[in-house]
C-alpha cells in the first residue's frame, strides 16, 4: 500500500466520486505516503482537474472553519453546494466522474 490511505488510492485511480465521498466522511487529506506525497500532490501529478479542485476546496473549507473558531459556521456554502453536486453526480451518473489514470509502471 506504500503508506497510502483510501483517499490516495481513489485519487490515483481517478475516482472523483470516491474522493468526494471520502472527503465528506472526513478523510485526512494531509496524510502523506511513503514518498511524502499527499492526495493533492498525487492529483496534480496526474493532471486530474476535478480531483485537484475538490481537494483544494476541501482544504480551503477546512481553513475557513479553523479561522472561524469554535462558534463559526460549519463551512462555506459554495463548498457545500459543490460537494452536493459531485455527490449527486456520483450517485446518478458515476461514469462521468471516472478518469482512470493507470499507475506508472517501473522500467524493467
């Protein structure tokens, strides 16, 4: 598994709907694998714009919640709208969100 969690694997496989689900369920987006890469780094390397956008929005929302303090809002409405849209798409039309990127194969 190379120190990768479910969010890493969904990102590597280009499963946008899974990434959305894991983020909604509180997956650690700052976790690093054995190579020191977090899911955002993996998504950027794979040039998967949808997943990069989701991960950046989740990070932004987390930072906004932290800056609001204990009695702040539960998060940005735009973030919640986008995640709701991705969730609905993942449920109703999951094929639209699949952008499989095969993992790099080592040179022999």
